[in-house]
């Protein structure tokens, strides 16, 4: 009996030890997989090479110096007395305090609550220059990180030579959108980052012929759509170009499941903010469309050319207007962009448009090109066809401006075997970068004069 018991005990102890080993092994494998997943996400989002780190630091210093100067010396970044439109129709105070209108920025209040609270903690609960500086440096960090995403795409997806990638990146880094958003506490800056990240991530997956994950779809919908509701559509565009998506019912079912799940999560979070009063959203949306789509005195073609296509790249002349708060107890000067008044800016923007159109023509068989094109055309529909916010469309660049450098990158890629053409395009882009830098620096000094006069 004792021998039988010993055998049973020995057998049981062996089984238990094996089970413990397997349990320990499986648990550690799972932990390793999770760790690798986190590291791969961090490699996508943050600089992962020496070159990327240097690029990030370069833009942080470049944009940060400008942001620091403006935040430390002028009240324009955040002035509690100015409810809206202090400069270029940005609504800094409304965004920082409430996240903006829920009908356009459904979940941004949660986002900016944390940023505001952190800035107040640093400033000792005061709305002073330190508070403004924290807000501005957040934007500097975010836009610089977005520029790194552009380099990652140029370097890893398109795989063009380093000197061409760097020139395109410098050219892009001097755009009006990047300059303004690098010190402005607005949804557009963070939208630019999230769209740039998701665009790079989805391009990477499609190039590797792998599906976009459930998690990325949900997070993309919440973060991108949560900051600006119309941008949620851009999260779903890459699904159209997954490998053989329309030839496999299982793949179609998985894509639909991912999109449906992300929409359900987004809608639930949105309704939670609305206290499930969806009618309020519909009423407010109609009101906002009527407000921001009324025709202006400026010709339609010039608003589209100077403000939508051009205003996000090249500064034009400024126009100063008299504004006041809601109860007319405080009057202030507001700065807006005028249409171009000379031939050169029109020519400059025309050349860029011709280059990106030619890029699409040369790469029309490339799936990644069409993701960029559809993304861009969606904003063309909203602002140029439906005319929503067209009169101030130079502030919406954070939704689409990243498309320009990527299409330029694909243009260089299409001529990779033709040295003469590459040299001509490179020389042209070099000249355009010099002109862009000179023009935007000059206009930035005029912006400083405006601040010195009215916001010291």
C-alpha cells in the first residue's frame, strides 16, 4: 500500500512540476510578446535611430526657440480675455478650457483637461507666462514628433536617398501649418501627429502585406476622430487597400468587425460626453455648418487657391480686424491672412500642385499613393466643395498637409533610375525651399510686430 502511495505521489509531483513549468513558460512567452508589442509601438511613434533623434532635436530647438520667445513675451498664446480668433482664427482659450465645440471635437475635452491641468501644476495654478510656455512647448514637441513620422515614411516606406528625404523634410518643416501649430495649443497640432503616425503605421502594414490590428483601429478612431470628428473616416481608408481584401470574405468580415467595433467604442464615448442627448449634436452641427460655410466677398477660386492650397504652406499678407468678447467688455485686435497679392506666390503654389499631380500620375498603380490621395480629397470635399471653413482654411492644414511631402517623396521614387530628372527636381525643390524659408521668416517677423504692438 505504501509503495502504491509513493508511486502516486511521485507521479503527481512530476505532473504538477511539469504543469508549473508550462504555466511559467507560457506566462513568460505571453509577457515577452506583450513587451515586444509595446517596443514595436514605441519604435513607430518615437525616434528609433540616431538620424531620427537628431531630426527630432533639430525641430524641437528650431520650433522651441520661437515658441519660447512668443510665450514668454506675449499673451497671444493664452489670454483669458480673448475667447476666440486672436490670430488666424485659432480658438486657443476655448480649446484649452473646454476642448472646443463637442460637435466638431467630440472627445478633445478629455485630452485638453490633462494638458491644462499639467500646465497649471507647473505654473503654480496661475495663467501666466509659465502656463503659456508649457502649452507652447507641448505643441513644439508634438509637431516635431509629427515631422519624424514624415521622415520615417520617406526613409522606410518610400526608401529614397537620405539627402532627398532631408530636403523634403526641411521644405515641409517650413510650412505655415508647422510653424503656427508648433506654438499653438490647438486640436490641429495633435491631429497632425496622430494622423501622421497612423498613416505611417498603415503604410507599413500594407507594404508588409499584414492587416491593420484591432487595437490600432480603435485607438486611431478614438484619438483621431475624437479630436476632429470628420477625420475618423481617414482611419478606415487604408482598409480598402489591404491585400486581396475584396477577394476574401473572411478578410472583409474582419475589416468590417474592426471598423464596427471602433465605431461602437467611439460612439459610446461620444454619447457619454453628450449625456446620450444625440439631438443636441445634430442641432449644433447644423448651426456650425451654417455659420462656417456662408460665402464671403472673396472670389471662391481665390479662397481655394490662396487659403486652402496655399495658406497652409506659404504665408500671405495679413489683415488686422477689430474684435470684442461676447459681452463687449473687452476689445482686441485679431490677425487674419489675406489672399495672395502678387504673381510669385500663385506660381509657387501652382508648381507644388503640379508636382504632386505628376507624382500621382507617375505612381497611379501604387496603393499607398491612393491612400494619400483619398485622404486629401476628403478635405477638398469638406472645405472646397461644401465650403466648410473655407474662409479660414489655412488653419486646417493639420488635417491634410502631411500629404504634400509624401507625394513629393513618391515623385522622386518614380524617377529613381533617372539621374538627370532627380537632379532637376532636387534643384527645383532646393530653390523652392529657400524661397519658402525667406518668405515665411519675413512674414513671421511681421507677426512679431503685431504681437509687440497689441499683445506685449
